[in-house]
C-alpha cells in the first residue's frame, strides 16, 4: 500500500501509461455532449478539441490572417446550440496583431473561426456559463459599470437538433405566402403575455425580432431586404420555415 496525506491507495489504482500534452492548458467542456476537453496551445494561437480518449478531433484557428494571435481562455464549448448549424461553438477572448496594429477580441465563435457575436469584454470571475438555453455573460462598459448580457440560444444543451431542416412547422401558426418575395404574414394564437419572435437565416443568425401581441392574431414580416433562401421563425414552442425568392 501507498500512503499519502493519511489516505491509502492501492498500487493497481494508478494508470502507468501517463499522457503528457505539452505546451497548453486543458479546459473541461461540460456543455458539449461527447466532448470532454479543449486545449489552448502555446503560443496560444489555436484551439484543439479532444474527446474522452484525448484524441484531437478538431483544430480551430482564429484570425488566421493576423501576424500574431493570443487566445486567453475558452468557455462554454457546445455544438449546434448557439446557432442552428451543426458546428462547435464557444466563448473566448484575447488579442491579435496585424503588422503594428493591436486588436482585442471577445465574443462567441464557431469552429470555422467565424465571430457569431462580439462584445466589449467580459469578466472571468464569474466566467460565462450556460443554463439550459440561456448564455450569461457578465461584463462591464468603458466606465467600469458592471452589467450582464443574457442570450437565448438556438437550442437547449439537452436538446440539440443538428440542422435547420429538423425544424418542423407547428399547428398553432400559419404563414403565407410561402415562397415569399416582399412580405409574409404569420397567423398565430397565443395566450397571456406578449412573446418575442425571432427570424433566423440558414446560418443560424438572428436577423429580425418581433413582439407578438396576444390581442392580435397576425403579424406582417417585411422580407424585401432578405436575401434569397430559407428562413426560420420561432416563438415559444412554435417554429416554422419559409422561403424568400
């Protein structure tokens, strides 16, 4: 038996095959099903995502055209939760340099290095966290006044559809004309308080928000500035797709 600090351990409890990952820090990924760890490698210019067996399954670069990138930390690693895309997403911050110019960054990014949402900064204690389908960012403005941003995510971490095609039209709403050109009309039936409705494009970006009044039964959506393609509307437990030609 081995003794340490008053606790006893059997020798066969130790795994003799010690693994060392040089040049980085390991961070847990509690919000990402099937993924256990992410690592930021020194010189902190890339993010590697690891599975339970510590196999690297994804390498992510941010600001690949910069002459120097420093990623300080990674939070809230998920897949298909921030948007409707079946891609890894996370919150991070750091800085990058282009020649003699220096830029700070903080925001939500996907596995392609694309910034989905940027903010001025956020506190590291408490760090960003997710509760069901809400992301909470604690931050402060240029006057050092504290505030919190609360994001409603595309999906719950417990229910992750992986493609926009999985969104089905609900029976409690009707949208026409579909396909549309300049506008569409949504007929709905809600009770109680007003509800927020979002319009999302094929890339999972929220492009418009509407407040639905329970005393009304329809809302007109102006699509004259929308690009051709598939869009999703969602409010409460209702969602559906429409096409803009």
